[in-house]
C-alpha cells in the first residue's frame, strides 16, 4: 500500500492528468484562462514594481501596509456589489470593461512614474481605483469559469485558474525585477525602470481584453422576473452563507490565510532589503520562487481528483503554511529563504485551489456570483492582519513580524478546527470523484 501511494504521488507530479487537457480543450475556458494569465502577470509585476518603488520613496514598512490597505479596502466595500453585478450582467462584458479601465489607468500611472513625477499618494489613489475595479469584476470572472466547463472538471478548472496565477508569480516578478535593475542601469533609486514596467502591465491588461472578447458565451444572467432589489440580493447572500455550514466553514478557512498568511507578500520588499540586503532582481527571484512552488501545488491538485478527507487537507495545509511562514521570518540566508518561500507557495496554492473548488461545488448556480463575492469581500479583511504585523515590524523587526504572523496563523486555524463544526463539514455532500 505504501509503495502504491508513493507511485501515485510520483505519477501525479510527473504526469498531468488527462482532465487538465480536457479542460483546456474547451475553447471558451481556454480563452478565459489565457486572459486570466495575462491579468495575473500584470498584477504580480505590479506588486514588485509598486513595493520596490514605495519602499525606495519612504523606507517604511508601515507605508507598504497603507498601500496594501488602499488596494484591499474596496474589496470589503464593493465585492458584494460585484457579486450582484455578476448575477445580473453578462460576465464577459463585466470583464472586458474592467480590464479596459485598468489598462487606461495603468498607462496614466506609468507615465507619471516614467516622468519622475510620482509621489507616495499616487500609489494610494491608484490602489483604490485598481482595488475597486477588481472588487466589481472578480466575482464575474470566478463565476464565469464553471459556466464554461463540465461539472466534473470544476476542480481541475479551479486548479488551472490558480496555476495561471502561480505561473505569473514565477515569471512576472522576475521580469519586473530584472527590468527595473536592467533599464535603470543599476540605479535602484531611478523611476525610469518602474515606469517601463507599468507600460508592460498596461499591455497585458489590453491582451486580457482581446482574449475575453474571443469567448463565445456571454455568461448566464438571472431572469429579470427573478431579480429582487440590490439590497435584497446582498442580504440573501449573507443568509445563504449562514444557512449552509460548509460554505460558512470554507469562507472562515479563507479569511485566516488572508489575515496572517499573506503578510509575507506585503512585507517581502522590506525583508529583502533590510534582512537580506537584496536588490530589485533579488526580490523578483524570491517572488518567482514562491510561484514555482505554487504552480507545482496547483498542478498536483489539478491532477488529483479522487483524494478523500478534504477538510483535513485544508486544515493541514493551513497549519503548514503558518509554520513555514514563521520559519521564513527567522531565516537570514538568501538560499534558505528561496527554499522556504517556495514551500509557502506550494502549500498556499494547494490550499487555495482546494478551497475554491469546494466552494464552487457547494454553491447553487443562481447564487454563485454573490457567494464568491462574499468570499472575496472577506479577503479584503487582510489589512486587519497586515497593519498590526507592520506595527511589530516598525517597533521590532521584519523578522519578528513574520514569525508572529506565522504563529498567529497556526493558532487561529487550530481554534477553528476545535470549536467550529462548520469548518469540519466543508467537504460535506461533495462526492470523492468530481
């Protein structure tokens, strides 16, 4: 039995499941996936460029947190409205309009950076705008995928969507970091290279628009006769979550990682510079290493469609995520940090793909846009974890802050497992073979 288990694991890692090819053979899903890949590249390149330049301008971990807050706050305020839009409006149209607006705004931001006229507050208003567009459009993108592929391929589709994000985490940050270092001719305080990166980001948003237009289906829209007021639709979404324990448990298990697992994304520019004495290219390597681990995790999940005890897998990967985050905070070697951050990418990707797949299967079709928006809105609570962790970084050190973040992560997950029946029931009524 042990030999068989090892053989299956090796097989899953070395040879993608036929389900991956079956999902990508669906033309509409393939175009959506390519568009998601382009926009994910844009977002991950922006994380490096924004984080590097903000820290160069301010030398403050707290200012990195404020920029993150500006980006995440609209998620709390507008995601549920985005879910209502996703259920009432053709999803293809929502995605095209959103990416077009992102493209225009990024060109403007790139220009003021390129001309060396950027100030800290420009990143705040741009973050608010970017975050608002994301909040209003992401539920449509997430709810669109299950409408384009058969139900038995939903787990594979969700894992492939995560793969597109993780693939961009491998190449996007490295490309952004090397562009900044190369174009600026070694002058790391120059805004010239960051401006070039923003122009590349704008092109990627434009590419996402073009691929989305190639999708033949517009997206399912609720019957007008069934539509209630916007406020009633929002209220129904919260009622649905509370009335369905597995859905509530899955949302709880996605909130804690965003509170304490994602802090490393915000703190990484400061950790790279203060602890590792690294440059923009080193920051790109670290983020790309996280992406390499993450893409392995998401591809492994895309290949594995018949494993049991998914609730235990969710909790276990959360605990592992927290433990490795704490270990990363204590590391001082660049090589060790590369290994640890790749492991963080692996377990976080497996965890998020599994959570998204279970949520898609637990939610009824007519509620999918709104429930995914509630889940996304909960992710906007990330600053509630990032800000206190940033204060610890200001008062003590980046290392101490990341260590505390990892320990808080583990404690919160274990408390949820012990005291929340909803968390233990997240895989209820979901068949083993999907």
